[in-house]
C-alpha cells in the first residue's frame, strides 16, 4: 500500500482533503491446514471535500472500523492508497484513555502530543468542556466516568487540535438527546469553517444532516 501523504499543492482536486482508493484487506483465520482467508475490504475507496459531512454505513462486520483504521494509519492495508491534505483527528469507537488520569490530565497530555501551546490547549479545552457540557468532571479520573461522559472525553480529545479532517467511529453511542444535539451543532460549525467530517455508523437516522452517505457492502463502497 502507498504510504499516507499530503495531496500536492496546486492539485486539480483542491477541494479534496482526504482521498482513498483501491483499499483491500484480508485476514487469515484459523490454524493450518484449516486456515482460511477473510476478505474484509476489496477495493474500497472514498473521498472527503472541504466543508462536507459524509456518512459511512454498513452492517456489523462489514469492515467499517477496519477501513477507518487504515485511513488514520493505525492499520496497514494489503493494497490501495490514502492521501491527506491537512491535519486529521480520529475518534475511535472504543475510547483510548488512561484509567488513572483525570479529564484535565488527558487534555494536557494530548495537547503536548498534538504540539499545542499551553494557551492553545487551554482555550480549546474550555470550549470543548462547554460544547459538550462536562466541565464538572474536569478532575474526575477516567475509570470513574459514566459511559456517556467517557464518550464525551473521547470525542473531545479528537477535536482538541481543531483538525481539517475529522474521522468519527460511532461517535454518539451512549449520548443522551441533549449531547446528541450538541454533537451535531459542533459538527455543523466545523462544516461552516471548511472542515471535513466522516461519521461511521451501522445505522444513520438523520440522513438530512449529511451531504453524502456511502455504503460499505461486501468489501466495496458505493453511494447510498
């Protein structure tokens, strides 16, 4: 697979911030001589444009999370290419947190990893606490958070550097109705600022919130 790289300046596809094509991934299952190949992705591809919200849907086990991990560089593909223009934020389906760290300590740690200054991190942290309404848990350890609050922290850490491309894997699982509406308010503001958002879910109820919806079936992607 081609390595993830930046789209060249002056490209004819100036609106494209993420482009993936020909993505294939096969897993080997079982032990020899009964080992078999499970073809999860077979030539899947998608693109994201500036200021666009795209949904990626598919049944459980269709390969959505596998494709997401390949897009962010967390998993190698057997074939295909991924090109990125600008910074990327990733919200995995399962929160990646440190149980003994508080919410504040997570923001500080991730801010350093993103290369944010102390002032940039504090300003973004305050906005995210307000946007997702969980500032009262700032000093609470991750292992003591409810599932819904943990999901807020997981999303907030992906949003912290204000990335050009945002990839969200089942981001609102566990959200109550108020947080669900807050989530879409945040996504809408990012669309207006020219950012691109990809939301992966096995089921999308509010299709009118999306500019496009892509379906992943039998290892391939197609417009829904």
